C-alpha cells in the first residue's frame, strides 16, 4: 500500500457507491472501541446504512464528506456539518473523524483534519467545533493540529460496550 494519503470530497453519488468501503472503516472503528454514536454489536450493514443517510445530507448541502485513500483504498473519513442555525453562519461542526486501524500512525488523521479545515474555509466558515472521547488518540491528534480544548463534559456518551464516556469539546478559529 502506498504511503501517500489522497483526500477527496465525495458527492452523494460517490458516497452511495463507496458506502461499503466507508462502512468498513466505521465498523472497524466501533469494533476498536470508538465512541462515535454506535453500540456493540455493530453490523457492517448498519455502517453502510449510516453512510447512505449521510449521502442524503451531502446531497442537500448540509454536510461535506471527505474520504482518505491509501493505495487507492478508503481508509478514513471525516464530515463537516454545515447546517447551522441562522445566528451561526460562520460556524461548522467537525464530525466522525474515522481512521481504520490498519492505516493509523500514517498521517491519515492529520491529512483529514487539514482537508476539513480547508473545506470549511471554502464554505466561508471561520470557527469549527468538535467533541471527542477524553483520553483517546483523537484528543491528542486535535491538540497536535492546533485545536483549543474548551472543557470536559462528564458522562457525555457511551463507549460501544455501554460504559459511560467523558467528552472533550474543542474549537478552532480559521
């Protein structure tokens, strides 16, 4: 597999076509314990259905989805939530940064974060917000990428195995 990370924005049709590959990444992350809204057991079909729903959001212009490829294979993804209230046209939410375990520690997450920030700027967004599980690899990545830690919310969500999970809220001004 090539070491060069290729980041592409997928339109609704491309997401539908790649839903199986995107679902493989999501299922791997959930199986690895990522707190990204899903619980175990988590079937690949559920992951594919999730991305088909995202394709609709992308088609409406509410979301941008970026995919990372290594050696032509989808190994990661991130979303930019653009559907904000009228008093927040300058803001967007970064959602679902996912990197398959086989591709970690190869710059995929960093490349996806740089690309999502550029996508936000192209949409005229100047403030980004995200939440992540405390003490995870993602938290360290966001700090390395220059995000500011706003605080911790205890018991914010559940880990896929049902244990409570604290969340860290981050922000970044572009």
